[in-house]
């Protein structure tokens, strides 16, 4: 007889083992997927914070809206000027026309958002509730469309610029990257286009007219405006004095 031990009987594979095998193979893939997602989120946070920090000191050289104009066959005209070189009535007009509580909120005016939603539900002209901070975040870092996904990113960048920039820088960037006509960006280029002089010597009436076209710069013009644009511009001009006298621009002084 042989002294070799008898071989072990082959292990039987049960139905339970066969069912658990694919699950064991899926678990490493799920872990890898979650790892990729976490790394992507961390990289996005790092890059976005650095991007905002750079723009705190460096004028945004280009925006996605400008790229859209160029793709549409339009040339882009822009000229960066510091806030100190812009007539004070221009930021006052922007506050009067776009965001009366600019110096009071921290990026979001929830009262204005609720009022806009209520008015829009009643029909008529669609009104927005976005603050100047939100519009700056959109204009400097994002595209104009994009639906709810863009709104989420807009809120995120709004928090960043309110935290890392402060109100003066937000207004400075806003007045330099906001579209003021087809292919025209910033109040300096807009003032030259419509009034034949720079933004440093604007009158309250000119500031009011330029602020009136900011919501729809491709459909409105500040030179010889008519209809709603003219009425809205005149109303903003009248409110410029209110902004100054009531200190609604106090965070810019």
C-alpha cells in the first residue's frame, strides 16, 4: 500500500457561493468609483478656490460669455479700469437698478428672490432676483445658460467671492466684465461706445442709462433709448441720489 495520504475531496460550490462571487467583484469597482469622485471633488474645490484667489488681484482676462460672442462672429471690446477710476454714480446706478441691498447682504437677497418668484408666478415680464454678487460670479466664472446646474455653481462661486474678495472687488469686477452691448464688456467700453468718453466722467443720467441696459445688453442701447429702457434709465437716475444720501453704497467708500 502507498503511504501517501488520500487526497481531499474537491470543495463543492454552492449556489450561495455563485451568487456572492459577482457581488465581491463589484465591491472593488464601487470603491474605486467613489475614490475617483472624491478626488474629482477635491480637485474642483482646490482649483476653484485658487481661481477665485487669483481674480482677487488679477483682472479676469476673458470670460465664457466673451468666448460665446467670438464664436458667434462678434469682436470683443473691453478695457479694464479700477473702481477708483469709475465715476461713483455708476456703481450707485448699478445698486439702484440691480441690487439695492448690495452692501447689506452676504451674496443672496432672499427677500428679493421671493418677491421675484411671486411676481413671475403672476405672469408678465419675467424678473430676476439675482444679486450683483451672483451676477458677478456667473459673468466671471460660468456660462450664461446651464439651468439648475449652473445655478448651483453660481451659488458656490458667490459664497467664494463674498468670502475672499469683499464688496469693493465684487463691484469692480462686475462693472468691468458685465456685458454692455453686443461684443462690448465693462462700463469703460460701454461709456466710450455710447457717450464717447470714459466711465470716469459719466453724468448721473448716463450712469442710469448704462445700468438700465445691463439686464438685456444685446437688446437695449444706452444711446437715445426708447420705451421701457428710457423710463427705467430715468428711474435709476432719480434713485442714484437716494443711494448716495442713504449710504446704500457705504461698503464701496
